[in-house]
């Protein structure tokens, strides 16, 4: 299990003043492009008082070593809505017209 300091370091210096409201392991649907299928990639979903962060878990060539990188930061002011799937598939869609719509598989839907 990763250390909280490692994830906070990946989120950047602007997140140090924000209070963490919710965080969990999740998966993000990544669009492969034209004529390619979508894939699911593991991320950490961190919601603070100012933004939603998607932190990427990257494997390093050294054995048993992972690195955390900030994948996306979506300010709460840019989020226009959240849609939850009515099915039992745990999908949540965060709508942000200035950036992109994030399709997240979250077990705590």
C-alpha cells in the first residue's frame, strides 16, 4: 500500500493547503484512439476541497518499485456535473467541459 506522502508529492505543491475529503483506488477508462479499444488503467482518485486529482501508478524497471505521477487535476469550479451509472458496474463520469469527461470505475459509487 502506498504511503500518503508519496501520493501528496505526486499531486504537487498546490495540494498541500487543500483538505482531502475522499480518496480511493480506482480505475480510469483510457481511450486508445481511432480504431483501438478502450482500456482500464489503475489510478488513485483524490478529492480535495479545491480539486479532483487522478494520480497515475507507474511501474519502474526496478523490482517492486512504483512511482506516482499526477495524471489530471480537475478544479471543482470546472466540474459541471457528475453522472453515476444506474447499473452495478461502478462507473462514475465527471463532466468538465474545459478539460475532458473522466470515466472512473470507483468501488464506492
